[in-house]
């Protein structure tokens, strides 16, 4: 059975737009998954204590049969393949892929909480999520 997963993409190092594009391409190649919609790309200011440059952010919809923890593992593999190094919390990164929510799934494990606990505090995620849900409601997803 396929679920709709909403995945947030962010980059603030190097060619940010290219990292987002490469991540979208990698997401579209995940087994039993299909990228069906993408929000507008927007530039946002970073949050947290670490001084760094602005992010490009976007959210996509994946129709996937991967269970949440397997999808999380696949997202982390894509991050690693694109040079993501986890040095400090909220630090600069080539790519950040966050599983924000999956339709109808709530979970809390040591490695994954759904919906993502950061959703209420990230206005740009809520904007992107609303944009995607409107596209899906109008039947404009691929």
C-alpha cells in the first residue's frame, strides 16, 4: 500500500539549487516510490545558534510503499551521497532531507517522530505543505 510522504529539502552550502535538484532526482529513483509534486523553492533565514548563510527550501510529495523508518534511512543515504556531514545541530549543510509527515501515520521512535516536531515552528514548512495540499486537492500533482 502506498502512502503520501511530505519531504522537506534544504541547502545552504555550495550550489544550493543544484543540491535541491539532485536530491529531487534521487528521491524520484527510490524503490516503490514516485515523486508526484513539488512546492515552490524559497529562500529562508537559518535558525539556531550557528552563524551561516540563507537556505533554499522546498517540499515534495512522494507516493511510496516504503515504511517510515526505511524512508528515513533512504533520505539519510541521499544526504550522505550529496556530502552531508553531521557536525553540529542546526549547522550549515549541502542538503537536509526531513520527513515532515506521512498521510495517516503518527509515530514516535528514538529516530523518527511523525509528524515532525519542528512543523509547528517552521512557517516555511507550513506554507510549502499548504501549497502541496492545494495542488493535490486540485489534481495538479504528477
